């Protein structure tokens, strides 16, 4: 198959969607498929670039409108998108993220060209505020003509079905995966004493990630001198955390690392014993999976699709309140203290009152870091995710191409009849381009990957390819 990944979010930008697209593309390449990526330009990064194993990336010279997303014109990029899709002989366009206007535009052009489209929704969204209403209606229009949708959790599926009014039979649940060969424990990086417990937080410091909860928890743990925080990430809420740190004189116990490249996340995770996630909404949290793979005990708010992600042996769930998260952290600290066997009399001075195990409590044997890594490896691996995604592609390819009449009828069902005019205008532009630049005059790219040997897919498995790729630190390409 010849597959096009389309999204506004890709390297050099860092995030969960970017990682998902890159890793899925690498595994599809290893399985013999042709994969390209279409995204907008980043700074001076324009034109065609090649990444690991010949992954071809089109950085289209489009200006960013807001929050790394291009302006949703629907018609201005048609000539360039048509040229790329025809030149690369694409069979399926796979759009990523409901917030990506470039993904929706590429899928629309693909359907008008008679291609198939698949969409992955990576996030949850509300229904009440104005931005949610606009986004949900735009998503409903876009997915009206989509062959199949993918969600990363069952909660995400329910959310997408309600928001976009997609039939549930057209939505599959395929979770994200993590490379456990890269995110491995390294106990040597933890403090070498039997007293210090490090709590790691890695996220964007924004309201949706529950930074206000974190700010309320820090003062409650002030009386535990051996509990330290390592906070990675940046955002508008960083000033709040710095203010709380200064106000409670916790400068020596709360380390603010700022924004982190994804290649450095593992180096931060392995320094901790506990990973704290305080998200207020989340379809699927990759951060807690990566933390568990690195051997950390996870404490997370019970929101969205998070309860589906990890078993209870790896994660303590709490309500999204300060008191509930604090109790979850107390339990996690108690477990770590039992594992460290730091229950001697020198800790019975009242500073950790209520945390020392009492005879009435059940002794916690716990899992070692490498056992946690193995559990995550068994639950989530890219080979399984790729196979399931391939099945979705084959299902989409078996469907007949969508006609213009059917596309317009589907748009009318969404209740936004002016979009029928947009579809008609896009069709007329494509008809003009077929006359002005006939398809027969477009040079076709080779379907074989020149970066791989003919027997490459027989020599190495997708897991081997991804492991090698990640060990190159997500590569710094020119």
C-alpha cells in the first residue's frame, strides 16, 4: 500500500501525535509499504526531507495561523496537495488530530480524487463552549466522507461518536504504543541513598494538564523533607508553580527543568520513583505508559481514557481533586518506603506521620522496575498497533470510491449546507487542474524505497527497525 500521513503536527515539533506518526510510519515502512508525510513548514524547513529508513516528508510552505495549525481555507492548497497525492500514487490518506486543518484538507482532496481516507482522533473534546461547538461541527463535516476512524481508547471512541456523529461501526480502537527497548529502567540514575524519593512530572504546564492540582499538592508535601519533585515541561502555568515553590521555600526540593526534547524524557524519567499525572482530560496518556516502561509507580487522575491504559498493579488512580491526588501520592510514597525498607526509628519523628506502614496494613511487595517494563512491553508494542492499522487500511480499500453526489449528500446530513458549495468549488478547481495540468504530465515517483535493500523486510522486523530508529535519539535530520 502507498500511504500518506497528513497532520499539522510533526517533527521538529515534539508531542504525542508527532511521535505516533513517526513510529507508525517506520513500522509500515518495515512491513514493505510506501509511506510519506505531509505537514506544514517549520521555520526554514521547507520542501522535501528524508528521515530514517527513507521516510519522505513534504514540508509544504504554508504559514501557521494559530497554535501550529494552518488557516483552514479548504481551497488554497488544492493544487499542491493534488500534485503530491498523484505524484506519489497514494492509495490511502491517514489524517491525524481533530485540531489539524491540514489533515482535514488533505483528506477532502483525497476523497475528491477517488482515494480512501482514514482518520485518527488523538484527544477528547467537550461540547459546551464555543470553540468546542465549532471544532465538533467541523469534525462532523470532515468525517462525513471518511472511510474509517481510529480512536486511541474506548472513551475516546464514545467521545468521537458523539462529537462527529460517526456510526460506531466505522470507528476502531487502536491504542498508542511505546518502544520499551528505548524506555527502559535504569535504577543507577536514582538517588543512591535509602531516604530520597523523587516524584517526576513531565507535561505541558497548561490548565488542561491539571497544573492547578499540582500547585495545591506541593504545599501538602512540604513536611516530607525526603520527597523531591522533578518537573519537566513549559507553559503559561509555569509561573504558578514557581510562585508556590518560592512561597513554601521548596527551591531545593522542586526542580523546574523547562521544555524537554522527547529524546531527553527518558533521562528524566529514570531519575524518579513515582510519576505523577494530574490531567483534567485525556483520551490516552502516553506519558504514563513511558513512565511505567521506565519502572516508575504511576499516580494519575481518573479521567477520560486513562483507566484503560494501565493495570492497577502499575497505576494508582485518583479523583481530579487536590485531596484525592494527595492521598494517592501518600499511598505511592508508602509503597516506595516499604520497598526501600526505610521504616527504621529515625523516621518516626512525626515528619512522615501516617506514611509509615502499621501492622494493620498489608505489606506491599510491589513490582521491580524491570517487571513493570515487561508488563508494558506485553501490553503495547508497535508491531501489534501496525498490524491492526493495516486491517483498517484494507477495510477502507475494499470500499468503493466516494462519488461527488454521495459526498454532497453526506455534507447535507451534517446540517451545514453551505459546505456543499465548498465541496462543489473544490471539485471545479480539481477539474480545472485536470485540464490545465493533466495527470499524464505529472512525473510519478518510484514506489520502491531506495533507502532499503530488496530483502530488507525479510532481514529485520518492525520492532528491530523502531528500536534502531529510537536509539538514534529521534535523529537530528538536516
